[in-house]
C-alpha cells in the first residue's frame, strides 16, 4: 500500500529542511509566529471534517439497534466498531433539497441546507434545469469562524469527482460559489507543502515576489472593477477575495506538533487518475493528506468527496468483484437480492474507509497529548436516503469525534422523519461553538436537534 | 437580383444581443493562449481545475466558479511563466540583450502587455507595471523585474477574463446600431478577442491586434473577412473538433469505465484510437471534404489504421493512407462511430434510452421529460436469454413510463446493432437483433431500421440544422439561449440552411449576429 508517511519522526527543523525536497520553511515560521494562536494554552483548536459517499444507503442494514447509549452497530457500520465510543449516529432525518433532480438537489442541499438556484444544468427530473446552491455549506460557515490563520482556509479533496457541475459539488463558499475538490493527491500535497525551494533564502525570495505580484494584481482588480457592470463585478470580486485570502496566509506554514510527522510526497498513482480501479488507492492517499493537513495545522476544515452523486464507480477491488456501476445497482429493487448484497458491500467498504480516517485522527496526538479526534468533528453523509426511490428520507448521518468536548460521543440518536436535516447542521455549528439558531433555508429549519449536545 | 433565403428558426420579432455573462479563459483557452503568448510547452497548466460543464459544453459562463484552488493555480502558473519569459527576455524584447534596464522593461511591458491583455495598455497601466518592475529590479535585478511584470500581467483580470466595456482608452467608441437602442457596440479590441477565442480558442494574432488598433474591425464585413482568414489557419481546426467532442460527449470517453468481463476489448488504446478517429473525421469532413453537417452525420467513410478498420469490419485502408470505407449497411457518420456509441453505452450493455435521448436533446434541441421523482426506476437486469429490447419492454407496457419513453425508445432501439462499446452485433441473447424503430414528431419522421437510415433522415432535416446552429450558439457565446436571442438564432439558422449546412459558413455567421457584436447597455450599469 502506498503510504507516504514513511516514518514516525517528529518533524524537526532539520528533517524538514533536509528531507525529500519538500520544504516547510520552519525557520521563517518560528521567526514570525513563535506560537500559533489556536494551539496555545486553553486546549487544542477545533477541527471539522466532512466526508461524502453517493447513491443512498440500505437503511435497514445501516441503522444501529439499541438505545442512545447502548447500541449495536449495523452490518454497514460494523467496520466502525473500533470507533464505537467516538460515534454519534443520527438516524431518521429527512435531507432537504430543491430544484433540479433528486441527486442534484440532494448533493447541493446536503451540507448547505439550501435549494438550487435556477441555472443551465439540465436535471434528470421534470423540475427542469438548475444552477448552484443558494448558500454556504456548513463547513464553510465553520471555516469563516475558525479558518483564520492556517495556510488554507479549508481543504477540499476528492476521489474521481469527474465533471464540474452541481451533481459533483457539495462545498459552497457562498451562494452560487461552489468550491472545487482537488482530486489529484500529488497536487494536493504540493499545495499544502509547497515547492518553494529548499532554503530559507529561497522561501524569502519567493514570498517577496508573490507579495509584490498579489499587491499589483489586487490593484488591477480594483481598477477594472470600477469599469464593468454589476454582475461582472460580482464575479471579479470573488476572484479578488480569493487573492486577498492567499495574501493573508503567505506566512502561514506547518506548525510542529507531535503528530505532524515528516511528510514526503505521495506515491505516484499508476495509470490515469480517472482509471476506475485507482479509486481505493487515490482515496487512501487523500485521507493520508487530509490527516496530515489537520495534524500539521495547515487547515482546520477539510472535506473528502468520494466520487459524485450518481456515482458510476465499479467496486472491482472487492471480493467477489462488483462490476456493475454503483448507480445502476442503487436503482435495483428491494427484492433484488444480488444487488442488495452488492450495495451492502459497497456501503460497508465506505464505512471501512471512514474507519481508516478516524483511526489516523485517533492515533494522532495533540501537543497536550490528547487525540486529534477529540478536538475534531467528522460528518459522513450521502446525497440520498434510499437510492432506488431517489428518496431523501431516512438519510444516513454518521458523526465522529468530540468537537473538543462539546459533543458526547458513543451515541445513537433517532429522530422522526419530519425533522429536517438543517437542524443537524445547526447542531453541528453549535458544537463548533458557532451560536446560530438556524442554518440554510429558513423554512427548512426549526432549530437545533433536540438532545444532540 | 437574388431572393433572400427563407428564414428558419425562431420568429425574430425584436433585435436584442441577449446577456453577456463575464467569460474567463477556459482550461483549453488558457493553455493555448500560454502557448501562443509565452511559447509552446513552456507553461504546464494541466493542474488547473476542470471547467464547469452545462448544456454539454465546458465553457458556460453562467456557472463559472472561482475559489482558492483556482486562484492559487493561476498565481503559480503566472509566476512560472514569468520565470520562463525572464530566462529568455530577449526573445520578447530585443533590448534585453543589449540594454537590460528600466527603459527596456517598459518596452517589454508595453509590447508583451498588449498581447497578454489583447489591447494597448493605458498610461496608468504602464506606470503600475513600471512600479512592479522597480520592486523586482531592487530585489533581484532585471530578470526578477521582468518575471514579476509578466506574472502580474498573467494574473490580472485583463488576461484571465474577457472584460468588455464597449469603451477604450485608445480607439473611438463605435456608434450603437439605430434599431438596437439598448445595446452597446463592442470596441474593435473586444471584437478581436471574441473572434480569436471563437475561432481559435486562443489570443488574437498580430494581424488581428493590428486590425483592431487601426479601427479596421468594426463593420460586419470586417468581421467576416477576418473570420475567413482565421478559418484557414490550423488553429480553427482544433475549435471545430473541440465543439464536436463536447457536443457528442466524446471528450468524456477517456474517463468512461467499462466492465472488463463483458467488454475485454475496451482498452485504453481502443478508447484513445476511437477519440482520435472522431476528431480526425470531423476535421477532414469540415475542412477537406464536403464541409457539411449532413456529411458529418452520414458519411460512408472514416479514418484510421488497420486496427480501427477491423473494429468496424471494414477493408483495411489503402497503403499509405488512412481512409476507411465503412460497411454501407452498418455504419454512416458520427452516430455510428465507436467513440459516440461507447460514451452512450453502459458499462456492461448498450443504452437505447440515452442514445434516443441524445438524438432528441442534442440533435433536435428538445428536452424529453424525465422519470417522475420518487418512482423506482429499475433498469432491467442483464439476462443472457433476452435482447435489450425485450428487457426494456416494461417501458411500453407501464403507462407511467410509456408516455415519455415513446419519444426515446423507438429511436434508441434503432441503435441496437451496436453494443456498449460500439461493436456491431447481429445476435443478442441468442436471438437476431431487431433494430427497427421510428422517428416521430420531427420534420423527417420515418420508420427506422438501424442507424444508417436514421443518419440519412437526420442529414436532411432542417430542424437538426437549426438545432446544430443553436448548439454552436451555446458553445460560441458560452451561454444558453433565451427567448431574447430569437433573432440571433434565426440569423444563424437561416445562414446555415442557405449555405446547405456548410459548417465553416456557420462559423462565419456566428461573427455576424447581434449576440456577437453587441452587449446590452443594462449589463454595463454599475
């Protein structure tokens, strides 16, 4: 398996600068930021991670049995047994969505709690074409509060996400502004750890150049912005905002912690990134990078998107191999035993991937010796509840981690179908210390989930 | 005296340029522009995130999104281009070899800037770049100054976006058209940019920039003259093949995943060969042979090597050539090519529904209704004893389905001789393939037997010509059409039909519409 975390040495200045051509320019960091604010006294910073998998689940094989604090994991969630005490399984909610077709609006509403605006993406349902979601996703709301000083405001990673449209986007910085997941592990790694040369001098030079370029370019954005119409200016302002964000983070680099271990570039993926059979390999690499980004404090908000809604991934690496595309299988009837068996194995495999990610976060230690998972809140969600009905009722939500103690974990919560999933998004925000009463579309939200925190 | 051609397409009641959402260079445009501006292969832009795709085309300006990932990539690539330029500064400004100083940097900024921003730079802009140079020069000499000036030029909105204000600091503002009171005419530089990205997918060449600066790019005849010149340039060929690859979805073949047990023949090599075949075919038909949509849809030939000939069961190409004459009863035109059939084929079986839907949506520009929400859509399982047609019989039996599927299935079943990767088959499930079907609700309704007859119908359909012109409208202008665009669409369709479906004439016509030449005044309001 292509792990790229080759050893467990604590990252020191020397290993960073020697290393494998990957330079983290720690001397500069120490000079400018003797101590990262969020990691200072008062406990570890909070972090949020979301993970998506597609095409709905098999609710009877997904839902745990038992009581809130004494429950047995279902067949699909069985791989998460090692993390039983870290889980909060939330069952019963209806995922909201509007505009476009069921996959489209489920994908877009999943983390935003918003419907789709009008636009040219021709949906598969009678509702006609749609555009992008009408508001920010919950992780971006969190990033706007806690994403301040790290190298990246948030990190979006994908695994064979494919075409850029509203079936393939779940993260929104704001209304109509989806964020593209990076689906190339090598690029993701380079983005985090840079290639700014191997000496502090080279880093200083590169930084001076970039600062000068960004300043001048910001000036050009201001100059042209005054001469174009209102709609065009809104587009340009988004771009200018992204430029400013880069500029404010120019000095942010990896923060040494016991868990931030010497990174080297991810192993190359054989063949094309889009080759179906590379799916698990890319996913593993992306999870390694995601964990590394958190443990090195390069970002505090991250997401991992496995494929896309209407995923056509073929799970050929399972035993026995599944050659049918996932979406085709998800349309088969409840009485189709072979298809049900395959869907069970697909969703169970995804649970095992989450277990891998949780394992990494549980094994990683903060500076104060606590687990990274304790400071983190992880959400696993899906664009649909039941695949063959395109239904968003009984949508499957699995949370993990303690959100820095805000969340009591090791629980199974069940709600009536009338409860919109926007309420879960509110509760997540509250667990992340963001005091909101509602999130997403007003009429899809009645407040936080009762008994969640 | 000639009679004007009969108008076709939507009823043209009132002229209107329609909306002009801000366009950003697509990945393809960015790469080609860098090649033309900096030098071929000097800037590797493959890491840019994918372009949003709507209505089939990966250049729809209405859904362009921006984010840190993209803007970081732009900044990195601009700095890399800066290094490439600075390393060979004399190539871009000869004074760099003899007198590398601030005056030379100003010369460089003015000439490289005019090419990068596709118009002359104003005095303010040149002053800003001089300041950037001075900072770089202080930190790292002439070379660093040039690198920074280049990086600024290539990270700026004037390069990345196609800004249009209808006004220019250096050329007079054209008069608005009398019967288009709410429109603003674009400046010659803005028109030059529209022309070059429409026809080349790249920046204007020196001749086009010069024509714009000299005010020789104003009247429709100017645009037509330049368009014809540009269509003779090899760069136009890539645009035409790109359009067809996106219209037909063929550019997604590389990412298509097939069941290797059912289709062991579907290898990466075959996928590549089929993609190349379609591009080569389109280029040959449009630029070297009949030149018409009709031929694209029904030509009895294709191009490739021995392997491709055997894929089609055709005789090998003559020695030294790559023209393949197709089996006349089995193949004709783009819809019978492996690339299209494999994209519109499932991982383990054919796909009559989506093939039928393609014909309705992309050839007739009608949107068939899709399954009602919250019904269980159950594609029938593979069954070795039944044909695909038999397995899909439920569509015609179940009244909840048949209302819409009657529009799709009878077209899609005509494709049943082609399996999920485009191979010809005579038998399926131990029974002979039945490729009978019907085309209904069109101007070329007929009973079908296979795609060769369908291709003949499509090739003579006026509705298909109007739709094809509409598809080009979407691709060329980077947006979907609205009712306000009726006159532009009708102008295009009329010119295309009058030219008997000549694709290059359609491209010239795309430079003559109100949608191309004007913007709405309201879009420019602050």
